């Protein structure tokens, strides 16, 4: 058995791309990407998701603003694909057939997230395998998709990816070593020494910041990468406000939590 093929090569070479050429994606390419998404496994083969393709210039700008307005690559990408949990379509089918709709519980919401993200990641893998660049956008979870896309009840945001022809070739970004992430048969709780050793690759990112950047961080009391991540990048205020908006989205979509 060969442990090397085009799929594995593509996966092992993944890097997020945030600069795109001003070039559209050909319709047959987009169709292939979407078909790759729909071929993904889904719970009960019910495909509890929808994919919203955003390629209109104005809509891309609106989407970029809705995602916080600080990520220009969303508007610059040839296409953005928003994956949403969709129990609305299922509800209509069930009710037309005199079945009973009860897919508005937490479990069906979370299963819908699986379905949506697995389909979206199939699209990412297919896109990268043919040389397209991709970048996920986490802020999408807090976007008011009812206002932005006119989604009905029982539809909630799951994931967003921007896709286009790359205009940059970023370096491979570091990953934790296998031993940091993989457990065998039961969870092995880490000692402090292990954490220090396993996170060395992340702690070393400090050196990759510019001298000027590091100086600025130190002046604001930020002395290492963990402090940068939690006190400057993903601040508690940001996490709390994004969470509140996400929960609002779920409630507005009438899911029972
Ligand atoms: C769930 C998720 C949300 C993400 N959100 C963003 C985002 O909002 N903006 C962004 O520039 N990158 C985003 N990314 C990309 C990550 O920053 C990126 O995957 C990570 O830094 C590792 O870099 P790499 O993908 O190039 O290896 C996201 C990735 C994931 C999986």
C-alpha cells in the first residue's frame, strides 16, 4: 500500500490563503466543488445543511462586513461558501409527508453542524487539490444570517470558507506534535513539564513576531504567545460577545437548547 498519493500530498501541504487573485472560479470548477461537498457522509444521509454560494461583489462585501469587517479576503475571494445547519428543508419534507418534525433539539442542531462542516471541508480538500486557496472564517457563527441571507427558522450558521486563486504562497504553519494531540485508548492527563515541551513549537512563535511587535506586546504586559492569544487575540470580551451572538442565532432559529 502506498502512503503517498495526491490526496495525502494535498492534505499535508495545507495552508490557509488570505490573498486571492482577481480571477473568477469557472462554473464547472464550482460545480465540482459543490458536488464534492454533497458526496460527504451525513447523519442518516439526511444532509441537514445547505450551502450558500456568495460570489456577487456587493454581497461579498456585505458578508465581509457582517463577519467583522477586518478580513478583506472575504470580499476579494472569488467565492465564499457558507454552510448552514438546515432543518427547515427537512421539516417541510416531513410535514408534506405527514411525518413528525422534531429535529429542533440540541442533538439535531449539533448533528447538523457535523453534516455542514464535513461537507464544507470536502469542498476545501477538493479546492486545495486543484491549486485553489481557501480560508475558513470563524466569525461566521455570530453572523445574523436571517438578515444577511433571509434564512428561515431551523437554519443556523455553521461555517464559512473563502475560496479563490492564490496570490500568495504562505509557509506551512506549525502544528503540535502527534504526542500532544493523540491519546491511545484513554485520555492521558499531561504534566506541566509535558505541556512545556509539547507546546514548544507554539511558544517559539514569539521569535517569529517582529522586534517592534514584541516590544509593543511587552509594553502592554504581554510576555509570551499564550498571553498574546488569550489577552490580545481571543480576548474574553470577544469570546463572550461572539458566544452571545451565536446563542442568539440558535434561539432565533427556534432550536430548543
Ligand atoms: C474553525 C476555523 C475558523 C477560522 N477562522 C479564521 C478567521 O476568521 N480568519 C482567518 O484569517 N483565519 C481563520 N482560520 C484559519 C486559521 O487561522 C488557520 O487554519 C490556522 O492559523 C493555521 O494555519 P494554516 O491553516 O495555514 O495551517 C480559521 C480556521 C478554522 C478551522
